[in-house]
């Protein structure tokens, strides 16, 4: 009896969660944005990797970069302090809206990190041996926000 | 030694009185070793020294879910097997689980600010853990709201089993939906993605926190048994005709 009740409850919850799938996702990727035709001015969160080589810094902490998910890319403009983990190739989530020109105007930028943890020496050694899959250190740039602290551009 | 032998509260009290000092000692030793190893762990290649928050945050988060799992087994014990100590175990576990969940939320928040750039976001993992915390509080309120212990136990057991639906949602939220929180590092397909330098202190801390829970839980169960005996004595006292 209890088992049946729990089973029914479990199915109900699964159906609810499935119906709410669109609102539970924390961010949309550029490909999802293209698919959903989100109108200009509607707020949403855009997530993906900062495309290497796309980061440009302007006056007064203004930055522009591109967010890519491998199949689609969207240009992003932002003004403010970026989180420590922000760098090219890093996963980020930006909150804001598209402007009529198709540029995503972000008012918040959050950094994501992946589930890999290793000491810096191990990461350096892996890179030296050529076992590092992506562009570790290749795209390290200077950040305006943190006094030019050196960055390691590593992420998946 | 089976669960049936433990069903007698008096035997439970005498047995735990012997075991508790050893458990407390083992907890203290492992906590000291784990904290020392955590402090000595190297910096992470991308997170720097903030990775050390993990050694506190992750055991708290695991225990937050583990305790609800224990309470779910106890709830079955109450509803199905009518084990006399099951509702004592469930009632004693709730405040401890709530404390672990609260610490997981606070340490996660303090970790999120430097790494993600925010204390709180309504992503699926964070929200589902907040719901777990609120359910712990609701469960504790329910235990207190019903005066008769056996009726309170049945109501709480049903709420506990309903709340158990949340456990797989918490665990798999990072796989099912886009979240700000990263996917699992230790308990995942294809082995841990944690370097040994972080994995060893984390596992020591996890064992230490589990022992801490068992110690606190047994002590809280003893208190609950004694509290019920006092209640029974008071009822008998009140029922006796005064001279």
C-alpha cells in the first residue's frame, strides 16, 4: 500500500518536473535561444563557454565577448566586475536581455566551474606532458578588474 | 545482535552507554586528522585556496541527504514493522539533519560568492536543497504539533516518505537540468574526477562527519527515550488519586 502510494507520488512528481522543465533550467544555451526565438527585451539567462579570442575590454569595466555552446554563438556586452574564474574558454552564465541588434546585454555575469579538482602542479605537469585536452594557458589575458593577476585559462 | 534485540529500550540504553564514549573518541580523532589534512591540501588549479571549503561543504551536504534517508528507513520501521525505537530514531534525527543541511547551504553560499560571483541563485540544485531544509523544519514542527507520540510518529513518517522523493531530485538535479552548480565529482560514472590530494581528506572528513552524526543521533535517541519515560511517570503521577 505504502509502496503503491509512493510510486504514484513519484510519477506525479516526475510529470510535474517534466512539465516545468523549461523554467527549471537555470540558463539557455545560444542554440536553445536560436530555437526558441526569444524576443528582444525579454530577460533570461544565457550560458555557455566564453569563446577564446572574443574577449574585448573597453573603458570603465566594459567588456564584450561571445558565448558559444559549440553549435551557436551569441555576442554579449557587459559592464561591471567579473568573477575571479571568468576567462576565455570558461563556462559562464550571463543574465540580461537581447537588444534589437541581437547583442545580449548582460547585467550579471556568473562563472561556472567544472567538476574536476586537481592541484595546480598536477595541472601544470599534465599540460607539459601534452595530456591537457584544451587550450590551457593559451588564451590567458589580462583582467582589468583584479590588477592584472595572472590567469590560467583552463576549463572544459 | 539484531534489530529485534535493540527493540527493548532498556537494552538499547545500556548498550549505547557502552558504545558512545568510543564513538565520540573516534569522531574527535578523525575530525582532527581530516581537518589537518584539509588544511594541508594543495590549492586547486582554478579555484586556488577556496577549494578547501569543499572539505566542510561536501560532507555536510552528503549528511543532509543521508540523514533524510535514515529517517525514511525509520519511517518504514514505524509504519510497516512497528519497531518500538523507529519513531524515536526518526524524531531524534530531524534536528541533526536540519543542522547539516543549514551548514551545507551556508558553506555553499560562502563558496559561491568568490567562485561563481553570487551568494545565491535559484538553480535546481540550490533550490532543491533549500526545500530539503524547509522540509526538515516542517517535520520538526509536525513532531511538536501532535501531542500523542504514536500519532505524531505516524504523521511524521508519512511526511518523511513523501519528502524522500526530493532526494533523487537533489542528487540528479545537476544532470537533468542546466544548473550553476557543477555535476558530481566523487559519486559519478567513470570514477572520481577529484585528484587524490583532495579525495583523501574529503573521504576522511566524510567518515568523521558520519561518525559525528551517529554519535549525536544515539545520544539524542537516549534523551528521547528518557524524556518519554519521564512523561509516562508524570502521567502515572497525575492519574493517581491524591490522598
